[in-house]
């Protein structure tokens, strides 16, 4: 979101820094979504150990070591990626 440059109390350098942050955060969020979707398609399995900072799709992944659920749910997890957000 590019909106902080509208703040009158910021000087030029601060506005440039805000633009950089907005661009960088947007790019990283975009890249994270691509990686999350790729992981959901190819390997939607939770890790054996708890991880910090997982993406929002991770909660729907299949539990580590649950082979039956993997075979049963993999197709549906892939189909979800093709649906438009409601």
C-alpha cells in the first residue's frame, strides 16, 4: 500500500523510505503467496516439528506421517488452488 507519502510531516527522504518499504513488503508478500501455493500443490504436509512463521495455507496441510490422509486429501488441496477467492 503506497499511502504514507501523502503525510505532510514526512520529509523527502522519509517519503522515499516509506515507498521503498511499501514496495518491498508488497513484493515479499507476493513472493510468499507464490511459495505457499507451490507448497500446497506439491507438498502440503506439515513438518514433523513445530515451525514459526508459517503461511496461512499451512493450517490446512496434512499431518506429518499420515499417508492415508495425504492420498485422500491431496487432490482437494490442489483443486482449491484453482478456485477463485469468494
